[in-house]
């Protein structure tokens, strides 16, 4: 009878353990199940990262939530996820809020990213200065002829992926720097892909997207861009010329020649050093950083082998 009761207890414990694993509660550095929040801008990179990670770590299941940067950080602050990817670290206020809950987050840089400006294939105007972009975003410039008197296009449209996206925040914080953003001629789509589709069919539009959405996967050097659109060359100086303007190639991101750059971070809150920490190690390790290198961004922990590129 005692043996029978013992078997019942062991069976119950076994079932309880299996159920915990299904719920993602039984978690180690390389096993278990978690959700992560990802700025939609980096969806192409993260999909490739997770494909390789799952192949190498079959006992782990990572479910990504691709959303706006604002929502990704909100999920992290609510402790709904303990791993998030964003283009900023936490503020002192946000960190203090988590510290009050006995949570001690970390921000780990994994890449340098660029903001790309794209136009329709039929638009020959592909040079722009940061000053001109600032004037467009603030509403001081609203037509193509104000940029180029010879332009055949009229009203100018500026198109972002989402009102709460990291690209909008970059425009407000790093380009406008306190100047209000115009509501006229400003459009928001649902994703970077939707921006590309819109610009490819709208001759008078300028799209604002993340660099990793541009890459031609067949081009191992990452020196070509999506053939549905044209990528603008951006200058720190005014006026923009062919000599002082560059496209967002990796070398120009690395050396700071391209003016529209930002950092990419993993936000990590993992006090027990379980699966979120294991995933972070993969992203910052050799294999994870090589994927970032192939995705047209600059890896944070791996040397970049540069190739010669033309500014044209």
C-alpha cells in the first residue's frame, strides 16, 4: 500500500513538473519558454537570430512580440517580459521604479543602427541635409520645389512606421530637439514594410525606416538596397552635395560619417540568470553578432571588416 501511495505521489510530481515546463516556469540558462518584446524596426534581424538560436538550443522556446518601441518598453516595465530590444536604455525614473520592486535591469548595447530615408524609384532627388530634414519635420518645408526648384513633384509627404515607433522618437529627440513636429503632410503606417510599400507607389513621399529593412539578402557585401525604392544620401552640412552626402552603409555608420545613427540595446531583467540571460549571451556572442553584421548594422562586440564603397 505504501509503495502504491509513493507511486501516486511521484506520478503527480512528474505531471506537475511537465505542466510547469509547458507554462515556461521550469527555466534554465538554455531551456524553458519565455516571451520577449521587440521594437518592430528590428524584426528582420530578430527573426534570423531566433532561427539560429532555436536550432542550437532546442530545449528553449522564445516567442517574440513585435510591437512599437513604446509598447516593448512598457511590457518590460510591467515585468510582462524580462528581455526587450529597443533603441534606448531605461531612464533614471524607469530604473528607480523597477528598483523599488527589487528588480535591477541592465542595458546591453548590441549594435549601431541607422535611420534610412527612402524615396520612390522615379524621384531623382536623393540628396538631403539634416537641416532640410529638420525643416520638413517641423513644417517649414512642405513641397519638393522648396528643396529643388527643378523638381516635378508638388506636396511632400513624410511617412513613418508608427506614431509610437523608435523612428518617430528619434526624429523628435535627435533631429527636432525641442521643435514641435508638424502634423501636416505627416503619415504613419503600421510597419517599416508598409512604409516601403507606400513609398514604392507614391512618387512624392519620403519614408523613414530602419536600415536593416533595406538589405538585399542576395548581396553578401550589403552594398545594394531594396530595388523597389531609392535610398537618399544624407549630409551633415548644408547644402547637401554629392561630395558631402553619404548613404547608410556600415562603414559610414561605424565612423560616424552618416549623421542619422542610434544605438540598439537589449533590456534585461533576469535576477536568476535563466533563459533571458542565455539569450542575451547568444545575441552578444560570435554567432549573434555575425547575424547583426550580415543585416547591415554595426555589431557592438565584433570587429567589422570594411570594404571600399563609393558615395554615389
